[in-house]
C-alpha cells in the first residue's frame, strides 16, 4: 500500500501537488483573508508530522511560510528541500529571528542559497545563527556591511568584534 498524505480529505502526492493546491491561494499570506488563513491553519494542525513533512516537499508559498515556523525541526528542514523555493523566500527566512537555528544552518550549508550575497549577509546578521557560521562568512562580506555589523547591537559582541577586526585587517 502506498503511503499517502491526506489533507482535507484529499491524498497529497508529489505528482498531484499542483492540483491539490489549487484551492489554496498563491498570494503572499499578508493578502489572504484572515478567515481563509485560519481555515488553512486549522487543516494543517490536523496533520501528523509525517504528513507535514511530505506536504512541505510540495507546498506552495503560503503553506511553506506556515511550515517553516514549525517547532519540529524535520518539518522546517523539509521546506528547504521544496523545489519551488525561491531566493527571495530563503532571504526572508534567513532574516527571521524566530526560526530555529537548524533552519539557518540548513540555508548556510546549501551552496545554492549561500552564493546569494543578500542571503549570506542576512545569515550573518541573524542573532540566531550559530557564531561559528557567522564568523566563517565574515571574510565574504563587503566593507560597508562589516562596518554595520561591527556596530549592530543585535548580534553577539564576539561577532561584532570579529567584524571590526576583519575591517581593520583589510585596511592595512
């Protein structure tokens, strides 16, 4: 028997993903009515972890934005494997200070995302990013960004000092 993910009484399979999501708006969540958004959220909350993981692999933008916030790391990480994920979406995720650090690590370890400078800068600037990852990317940042980072009160003092030291080193 084939393992299926059921959402609102419908089987979700990767091939049928497009058809399944026809009822869910592709618009950014800010533009979707609150009532419809609550309905979508309630349906999602009724799924078990395995179903949410499978859904994350085929989900559209509004659903990905909900699933990335999951406190269950495997669900959030599954969103990063979605082929529909865009650079602008990953950039927004890398700026969010309420995401678990594993998501930021997942973004930082993926060469596809980290070659994008704004994503790299957002990862370094996010206080939830592990210090070792942030410091390792300092050498890739522009001088203006290092200067801003060295003065940023929202990042670790170790990171701001390292950014300042990198800036001094470059000016020699």
